[in-house]
C-alpha cells in the first residue's frame, strides 16, 4: 500500500513538473512572438490575459519585477523620437486645443470616476491615459501616484481596447463627415489615446493627416512631464517631500538629445523601435498577471468610465474642430 502511494505521488510530481515545463516553454514562445511586428500592443495584452488563464510560469515573481523596469525603460525610449523644436513650431495650431482637451479630460475623468465610484487611482490613470497619450502616460503617472499592478492593468486594458476601436472607427467617421486632411489629423491627435493608434488611423486617411496628427500628438505627449509632477503633488498624502522619479528625468534627457544632437538620429530611431517593442512586451507581461477572477473583481465600471470619457472628448474635440475652425 505504501509503495502504491509513493508511486502515485511520484506520478503526480512528474505531471506537475511537466505542466510547469510546458508553461515556461509556452510563456517564452509567446514572449518572443510578441516581440515581432506581427503582434500589436492590444493583441499582446489580450494574449497575456489568455495565457494567464491557461498556465503560470515558474518565474512569475521575477516577471512582476521585470515588468516594472520594462515600463519605465520603454517610456524613456519613446523620448528619443520626439523633437522639441519641431513640435513647438509645427504644432502651434493644435497646442491650445491640446492643453484645453487635457484639462477638460482630466476633470471629466475624475468626475466620472466619482459618479461610477471607481477606484481613485484607477480612475485617475484612465483619465491620464485618455488625456495625454494612452499607455505611455499611464506608465509614467502610475509610479508617481504609487498605483498597483492591478490598477495599471485595468487602465491599460481599457485604453488599448478603445485604441483598437479607434483604428477602424475614426477613418470611417472622417469619410462619412467629409473631414479635411487637416481636420482629421487634428481630431486623431486630440481624441485617440496612444501614438501608434493615432499614426495608424491618420495614415490610413491621408499623408497630410498623418503629418499633422504626428506633430500635434508629440506636443500632446510632452504633457506627460507636467501632469506627472502635478500628480505627485496631488497623491503625496501626508508626505511633504516630492521626489521626481528618475525615469521622467531620463525621458526629458532623451527628448533633448534627439532635439540638440541631430547626428544621433540614425541611432535614435533604433531606440524608439526598441522602446515600442518593449512596451508591447510590457503589455503581454501585464496581461499574464490578469486572471479572469481579478478582472471580475474589478467590474465593468472602469471600462464604462473610460468609454464614456472617450466618447465625450471625441465628440467635443470634433465639434470644436469642425464648427470653430
């Protein structure tokens, strides 16, 4: 009888070991797949969520630590693709609208969060991502306000899901309303969260729209820095000492390097490419930490908040662009 028990125990341990090995191998394969151009950021997040339901790698704790670093690294890398002079010079038309839309979106987002009784930090991350540049803004603001991984995951998931809709919906509406290239470029830059989705939607419309959208979007993205600093003051609690996170300072340095050292542009484009890949991988890693039980615990309120906020700012900016300009 004892031998039978030992045999059964050995079989179970072997099965558990095989399951862990399968999970590790599958995780590595999916991780590599998400580093290719075949997988977009939203798909990477969804892939991670699906993977979380199927298996758990043996190095899950290490994954959590690496995710935090990769988020910050990717934000810094994006700075190497931003030229401060070009944004200020060419983005004058959209600068005022960008500032106004950011302020209105943040205020409306906080208001909707209170109406839906959404977690305060999750609500603020959704508002920040909608107001500025999606995942990059969330990645920059989250450490400043000490947001948890779950809060970041919900905000990122909401923003990137809406980004996916925007890629298909915005060009359709633009053609339906016969928007000019200039109008559509401005609208994309002001109403779509993430830079990749802005470029995708505007580029599908026309080359002129793509140029306008890119410049205005870069100007909008620069507001990561002041919003992060303001966020640090708003969420500091009882602490009187505000310390600027190092990766935000490095982000500023990256922008200045790209602006003042044009001889490095041939190398900077590689940094930006690596950063975008890193952010896609980050979303996959975040998704692997999102089991369905965790999503159910969060509920649908954050998504409804993000959806209504996005509809509000999209309609508002479109109305201003069409009727006032």
